[in-house]
């Protein structure tokens, strides 16, 4: 299987209110990583209810929207 190239892009981070570097997978046209993810990720995020997935990233995260609070 051939790997898709990752493109380096700049996106606005609403958490830090500044541009951050991210990578976009060109095959699926989606952001897949962020240079500051370790800085803003909550290591022990609360869950809404039993069985719910933890949401470690701040609301509005453009890179990890499905994991945003």
C-alpha cells in the first residue's frame, strides 16, 4: 500500500488564538496532526456519562474536532 503524502499547513487554533503548524493527509483531505497538540491536550478529560469517550481537546479544535469538548 502506498502512503499518502502529508502536507504541512498553517491553521488558526482557537485555543491559543494563533496560527499553529499542522499536517494534512492529501488522500483523505483531512488534518491529521498538530505541532502543539501535546500542549493543549487534557491528559485526564472528564467524560459526560459512563461509556462516553473522553474529549481531550478544546472546543473548536480544527485538527481533532471529534475529540474536542
